[in-house]
């Protein structure tokens, strides 16, 4: 939006364009102007003298105003809200470098002559506040469990003896996570569409029950929130083995004790090999790796020693050391835990730390030593700050920014957002991440649920630390939220919404401003046409953005809503790569010692372990009701007769108006039973969900199309131990009949029982009929990541996602109910979107920890 601030008092704006209270009178009438015009000579003389005096005063005042209006740049820039570095001198005047935020200065520096009252009057319009429900009972059925409600649930579960009041170890029972338990869909739809009773809101509470004779895990459905609560166990006692639990701080304390014992024994090796570092409190850190076993009964936690980087938690991911081990840690009795399986430079395994130290000191294994002073270089090469020695030309000028010249064009109540005939509720699940519910456009529900369910990663490297890593990030908690970084994650004018989650280490709820809602100026055309007319529509869209930090990676999930009825869901990855040690003496490395079968050397002692990221989404499309069909449209080529026979099998001859015997055509296929689908560049397909009972003006069934943004496919074979749990990664889309007990794309505890997961997409594909049924499309999109030197110290954004696009859903292009840009040659038709006002937007410093 390229509109500079202009103060009308200095820009020549006419009085009619000023606010009423600021309009300048057309004349200054004298007290006697309504009487007779006959005047004496003395009166004429006095009037002339008065005019001369007024003229002289006006001339002097004009000089003063001119001086302050046109004084040179730099005399007083503090009043503008911009620093001198954000402007440049051109022909003696100050011009700002940004060109999409209304600058707080202009060529004549008007705000330097504009006091605080003036600025306040010219400030961009204020938007109405976010409204919030007053009680649990008045909240929408998809509203997240609030901090107060979490506290009430915890209090109730303590009273019922389901969890301990103040847990301090694994031998207690305590809450691991808490989120909204989504309501039964039939009951929810009946409430939303027919006004029937609310199904109520319930909490989904995951509990580690370490105080039982046979410790196990349990999930409870607790609620209704705001009412007389009860807790329903969702599994049988013992059904979820304790050793398949997600890792939490209580377990980490015990694991760390075992590592400290081992490292105290290995201290001579550590200090000699790693530039004098030791553990703990000696410049070293560690990473616990996954999985801890393939079966739910196993608990063997591998660890990797690393170098600590000051000022960071996960900077050590870039500085792994060639030293690993395993802790045997099943159950709750830490006295039975021990460390074993030590590797040094891939040499091992050694059954104990003593055995490794003996081999090291006897010289029976290969040794390695970091150069002296290496650790002092880590902060400089790892911490992501500007290199002041190499400033980029003009990088000290403020970049473009956007603003809201008329205030927000959307409203927010709790977490329900309305914008341009769109309405949806944004929510977050502590384990699964963010989603949107009950998405409606122009009063019709398009999507019941669109939610992130999982991010899966399989690593490979030639190192004991990285050869067997598999991560299912939902187990660790995709929704352990942190505040968004305003000005980085989202624009300064974004609305930030709270997201609560349960902090297991403190056994209390916390909340973060982690959801950004804002309208985006795409600065491009939604549509355009240059004919004998010029017309188009500028592309603006609404974004619900949720950034997340999960270990070494940061993910950002977008749900974007467009004026023409399209929706886009994206996943972006950034952060520190999880790397392996680069061993120049590795016999498996290439001759030039820069590559091996698993990737590149990316830093002095760092190998960029190859891996993938696969985002799994649950997409519940409801096209004009729940009874839908999944139709695959095959994009084909062949002879003309084959094409025509797809509609009429009686055709035997090619019509003469076809000049060639080869043509392109499409062929429709209705999926009859549940299936997993893969994209193929060689055999393109269009995937649609339609309602054959509802047709558009032209008699075509209305529907939506699913369009993955990447055709990345899983190459890991089914024989890999992780593929039972990660079976969703084999398909770009899978279609199943909706069931209340098939809630997620993976099992909650699958990370720690890969060979026998509690949930798997493959198990859902059991051949049920999906014609005119309530369908779920499980959409998987991802990318492969072979890290390169450009990933150090930070991986720049890597993005994937999918579109949901109208497919004969509307009778025409669905944007002509908003103002367009139109000019005709004869000026018979002229249309313009609302013009933005020139207004003052204060510049605020974004300080995350202030």
C-alpha cells in the first residue's frame, strides 16, 4: 500500500477534505459586516489601516510557518518516529526508503511541525477490540480449554485421586498434556445448524500413572467444562504400556544422572578430545535421541554428546561430538537404570564407560582431538546475528511495511474470526498442533476440520548418533506454544491471540500469544485483464499463522483464506539442523572428504544428516452436507475415438473436424472404497470432493479440489521399522470414511513403539464404502532435506502445503461482490476499490523480552 502520510495543512489539500472541526472559514467577517455599507472617511481610513496591520501580521506569520515547514532535514527528526538511518537526503528534502507503510515523514517533514495532538488526530483508525465470552458455558464448542478451565480440571482430578497434587518423580501420577476433546460431529452439527443442545466442551487429558503397581498411561475425557465434571477413561488399565510414554522432565532428570556418572569416568577422554570440555558444567551438553525402542515394552534411550553454545539452547545441534551412548531406563525405579553401548568415532559398542576409557588410554582405538581454542569460536559461527564486517549495501534502510488505513477489516470473538464472508474458529492441540474448525464461506460450511496432525522425520547419516533417528513430532508436542515474534512471524498490525497449554514440568497451565491473525496485501493481481479496457482485482487474503518451536526446528503453519473461496494450508520449517559429527578419518567418506552416502560436510566438524519433513493434515470437507463423493479426474492423452468413447461407447469414427488423431482428454473415476493415493507426474490426476445432490447453475455437481503443493514421495520401503507408524507418508492423499475413533493420522505414542503403533493410517484403509459418505481426506505434504552449507547457522524457510479450491462450486468467479478496478476506453465504466486514507501509524520497537 504505497500511500505516504500527508498533513493537509502542508499539502495543499482543500478545506472540504479536512475533518469538520478543522475546516478553515472561507472569510473572516468583521463584527459590522451585516450593517449598511455606507461608511465615513474616518471609518474608511481606520479600515484601511487595520487591513495593513492584519496583512503585515499575516505575512510575518507566513514566514514563520514556512520556516518550520521547510527547515532542513536532521534539525528535528525525533518527532517523526523514524531514525536518521531510515531516510535519505534528496534535493535538500527528506524521503523515506519504505514504500508500503505510510511513512511518518514526507518530503517536507510535516510531522516535525505537527505536535502530539496533531499526530493523534491523524493516526490511522483504531480497530474495535477483540470480544470474549464471559464464562465457559458461553464459549463456542470449538474453543480451546482456557487457563482457568485447565486449573479447574487439574483441581478436579486431584480431588478424584486421578493425579497427585505435587508430583516430583516418575513414581507419581501427573498430567502430561491437556487440550480440547473435539465433540462428536453429529452432535456438533445438530447444535450449529439446527440449534439443538450443545454437546458441551471436554478436556482431553493425558496422564502418566507412575504411582500404580503396574505403571501405565491413561487418557481421560473430562467435563463438561464449566459444569459438574466427570472423568471418563478412554483405555483399559494397562492397555497403554508405561514405557511407550513421551519423554518429560522427570525422566530427563534420571537420564541425566546416568550420563553424568558415565562422563565423570570418561573425563580424561573428554578433555583431551574436545578442547578441554567436560560434562556437566564444562562446556558440553547432550541430546536425547529417538526412538527409545521399537516395541512398547522397551525403553533404551540413546544420547549424543555435544558442545555447548553460549546464548542458545539448541545451538549444540550444530556441534555434535563423536561420542554416544545408551541408557537402559524402563519403568519408574531409577536405581535400576544404567548406561551402556558407548561409541567413540563410530568405534564400539563398549559395554561400559570404563571399557571405552581403557581402550582409549591403551591406544587400541583411533583418537581425535579438536584444536585448542575451538570452543571459543562457536558463538561467532553459530549465533544468528548480523555479520557487522560485511554490511549489505542499503541494508541500514527500513524495508517496506504494510498498514491498515481503515483499521481491521475482520472481527475476532474469542478465537472465531470473520472476514469478507469467511468465518472459522482457530484452535490448537498441545500434541498435534494448530487447526481451523467450522470453516464457512458465504454462509455455507466448506470444511468441518482442517488440522495439522503430525510432522514425521526419518534421518540418515554414517554416525552412531544419526544412523537410526526417527521423529514423530506430535509425541513431543507440536503445540507447546511460545509467543510469536512480532515483526518477524507476522506484521506489526497483526492481532495476537492466546493459546493455552499444560506445562508438565511445572504442573500448571501457561499461555502464549502464538496465533497471528492479519490481512495480507499480496501486492499482485487476484485477476487482471488488459483488453480495450483495463481491469483487475488486487489480491488480499486473510492469514491465521501459528509459529511453533519443536526442538531444534521451528515450524510455521498458515491457514490462508482468499476472496474467491480458495483456502491454502502451508507448513514452513526453519531453525538449526540436527547434524552429525564430520569425521575426516571416516573410511566410508568420499575420496575428497567432503561427502559421504548421506550428505555433505557443511561446517568444520559438522555433517548435514539427510532427512525429510512430512506434514500430515486431517481435512474433513463437508460440501453442502456430509454425504460426499471423492472423484479422481485423470488427465490423459490418446486417440480421438478413445476420448469420445469415455462418454459414448457407440462412437466408431473420428469426426472430420479433428485434424489430428491424438488429443488430450479427461476421464472421471469415482473412488468406491477407502484408498491411499499418490501423485505422479507421468499420470496426472485431479482430486475432488463433490456433492452430486447439489449442482451449480450449469448442472455440474458442486465441489472442492485438493491440490498438494509438492509431489514429494516416500522412498523408504515398507520393511523399514518406522513405516508402520509413518504409513501416512506413503501417500499424498488418503480417503477414509469418517469415524469418531479415528481421530488422528498417527498414534499418540507411536514414536516410542514404532513397530506396534497405537494408530496408523494404513489400518484405517480397510476397504469401507466411501460413496455418498462423510469423508476424511488425510493430506500429506513434505520435502526432502539434504542440508548444505547454506543451512549453517540457520535453515532459511522451506515451505510446502496444499490448496483447497472451488471446483464448480460457484456459478461464476466468486469475487465480483467486492469493488474491482475497471477503466474503459470511453470512460463509460469506471470502478475503484476503496481508496486508502493517508494516516499516521506510530513506529513501535519490537522487543521480545521487554
